C-alpha cells in the first residue's frame, strides 16, 4: 500500500477542534524545523506560543502525539547529538516555564505524509520547497 493510502486510512476522526489544531500545529512545527530549518528532529516546544495548549487542555498534548504516532506521521527520535545537548532522543525544553523539563524528540516519517495530513485536516499551510544548499 502506498504511503499516502496509509495516511488516509489511519487518519483519525475527532470532534475536538483543540486536539485537531494542536495535531496540525505539531506537524507544521515538524515541517518548519526539519524541512525548512534542516534540523534532524523536533519537539513539542518547537510549536509557536500562540498554538500552545492552555493549562486546562494540557492532557491533550499526549493524546495528539499518540494520534500522530499511531497514524505513522511521526516517529520517536533516539539519536545522540552532544553538540546540541540531545541524548537518547531527549533534550531540555527551550521554554522558560518548563522548569528544565526533558522532552522526547520526534522525526517526520515523510514530507508527503505530513503535508497530506495537513491538507486532509484543512490546516492553513504553505507547501515548502526545501533548500538544496545552505
């Protein structure tokens, strides 16, 4: 089965617009960080502040990550990058209010799968043209 068919068959039906918005923001952050920024991995703290969940919805972050993992849109990153202080796929959060929390990092399984996920969920995004050389 082609990768796009897998993405369509595993897309979740949800009613919660907050959860849907956070899933889309997480995938957008992955595209911005890995494809545009040429980084290897991304984490939940790479989502812009305006797309972050409120305190009462904080449990939805884990739900969103689980949905994206089950849909095979993201996969956990387990590598070591000592120069970026990433060990075992975890790093200290960049957020000021995170209190030195370590977060798990992720990778996109494919750019096409991520973009088709955003199109399917009617997220506003501009398809990116990756730079060949920096």
